[in-house]
C-alpha cells in the first residue's frame, strides 16, 4: 500500500473489542492522519470492521486484500509449536510465551479466514 512520503504514518496494533475500538484509536491518532490496520474476517462474511471504523470517526480510503496471509500463518504457527524449546532458548521468555500463545489461539481459527489491510484517515 503506497503512502506519500510527506504524509507521516503511524502503524498501530490494536486488539480491541468493538465497543472500545473508537476510544483506543482516539487516544493515539492526531486529526487528519492515516492509520493502516490489518483486519481479520471470515471468507465471504460481511466485514464488521468498516462499521467499526466509521463509528470511530475514520474514513476508509483504501483496502488491499491479503489472500496469502492465512496460509503463511498456517505454515508458521505449527513450526513455532514444534520448536517451542528453541524459541524459549533463543527469545526472551515473555516473547516466546506470547508467540506460543498466539499460535495456540490463532491456528484453529485460520481455516476459512481472510485478511485485509485498510488505510483509514482520521
């Protein structure tokens, strides 16, 4: 996704419930700035993130579908789990624990999932 060099961008990872989405974004975004977020949804489902973005006062400017991303995680997460001891010895303990928790939580939900990157303006 191309963003002009003269327009500063903040990339934020937000794991927010729909009810707290707008509040959390309002704390970090300055007026008239862009936010790029990766959204997860089920293939073929009506995306709820567009309504959440509008409710937070954001304009959706552009959407890029990422059809290959779920397959990437379907390959990577089992490797993390299979090499858990290596992760623990090569990463900080909290980072390894977070990676393994993510693998356990996300892996079952990947079949049938879809990802998109969306550019928003506040």
